[in-house]
C-alpha cells in the first residue's frame, strides 16, 4: 500500500472512529451535564446545603470508575468489546434512573456510584485500537480526545437550560436517554471487528506500562486535570449565581460566550502543536496557564466579569490539555502496550474525578472557595514540574 494511502483512514476505520468518538462524546456529555449546575440545583434537596456531600455526589462516579476500568478492559479482552460495552452502558442507564428518582443527595450519590460502575472507557479505547491500523491510530485516538472536550463544552451551555425546563430530575432523565442512545450506537453502528484482526494484549506486561516514566507523567497529568475540573465546579456555579445575580436556569448566559471564546482561542494552539510536533511545549504552556488562572481566581471571583474572564482562561487550557493528552499517550506508549496504557490512563482520569469532588467539597466546607482555587494552583504547579521532564516525541 502506498505511503499516502496508509496515512488515510479506510471507510471501515472512519466509521469505527466516528461512531466510537460519538459514543464517547454522548456518554461524557451525560456525565458532564451535572457539573455546571448540580451545586446550585441540589441546594433545595436534603443534604444539598452541605458542600462536602455535594462534592462526594459529584465525585462518586469517579471512585467506582477507578476500581472498574481495568476489570472491564480485561473482560473485553476475554469476551469481546461489544458485550462488555453494552453491559457497562446498561449500568450507566440504571444509575441515571436511580438519580432521576432520588429525593435527597444520598440517593444521588448511590446512583452516581452505579453509573460509574459501568467503566467502559478502556474497553471502548481498545475497541478503537482493534478497528484501526497502527499508522492511523493516533488520529483516531485524537478524535476521541477532542470529543471529550467538545462534550464538556456543550454541557456547560446545555445543562442550565435543561434544569430550567425540567429541574434536576429531568436532567438525570436526559442523561439516561443519552445512555440509551449510546447503547444503540454500540449495538448497531460500530462495525464488527473480527477476532483475527484484533490487536490482542496477552503479551502486554503491566509492569512495563506502570514503570514507563512518560506514561506516569501523563497519567498524573490527567488525574490532576480532572481533579481540578470537578473541584472548581463544586464552588464556581454558586459564585457565578451570587456575583451575577443569576439562578441555575440563567447560567448558560455565562457559559455560552465563555465556551465559544475559549474554543476560538484553543484551536490555533492545537493546530500549531500538531503541525510543528510541538506537543510537549503546548502541554507545558497549557499547564502554566492553569497555574495562572487558578492563582488569580480568588481575586477574580469577587466580580462577575473578572470571574467570567478567568473561566475563559481555564477552558482554553482545559480544552488544549483534553485534546493533547490522550493523543500523547497513544504516541508515547510502546506499540504492544497501547491498550493497557490507555486503560491505566482512564483509571487515573476517573480517580481524579472522585478526588476532585471529595477534595473540593471538603475544602469548600472547611475553608471556602478560595482554598479550592489555591489548592488547584498548587497542584497545577506540581504537574508542571512533573511534565517538564517529558521527553520530546521521536
């Protein structure tokens, strides 16, 4: 096959990549829809006035995800990708229904735990690896990474509108419907990959992935990124409502312009990084931007426009990192261990979701929003120090 054709996705690869990226995006949208409004929308429920309990409810999904990612990935190696992904999505839908019918924050926490137990990220990523050749797999992985950032952006605008229409229960019913859509995509849209074409991981040794220094740096990075993401949204929605005189139904008026501007500013950064293979420099710059934004948030949170500007800066950095990091993992990982490496990466991401909810809620309850922002700045600084030793791509 000529070199130029080897670098193009075949129709089957394109179908699998688009379908699995869409599945990832719809499922992550179902998760992210809760973040922008939950701290405000839950305030009228029993337990909703306790930031620690609110943070635990937000983060509980990540705890069960962290425990179940690798078992689900291993099960998909043994019994196939599609059956395992379908089972995980059924758990996600069941947990969403529990949340939709919950009368207090305790039952929402239980539902979030059930949602997270359907930990299919590693299985979906392995499915994508099965369906693509080595030469185009990085491009396919980048599509998934970009879909996650896009779904978070959409959630920031859509969730206040949905809560305004149907309340918190209606938001969870919407999330359940997104899970059902994902079931349909996984069952009927993603093409079958014959077992003879699958890239099996039987030869992969966990120790070689666990001790790979650059993969450890990237795993630490995704842990910190999602810890900061969730911890900020334990306190930011209430601050926006307070300084802007808004309620949950009106928060989209802030999120929409913030997201549009941040995407316009993010696209050139990712484009230049890909064109010049400057991934390491772009990663460092984005993490440095997180440090600056989080350090300024305590002062910026006292004014509506300054808080909106700081949020824009945060989302520029977040979207750049969300697109770059999965692509870097797929490039850095040894060829035989890509699926396993992405399994550990997804586990680190899920652990960050839980840690962000738990830590953000605890700090907000005991020391206020400024403590959450400063802790995020410190963690970002540690991340920058860790990332500084990341080796350039070969």
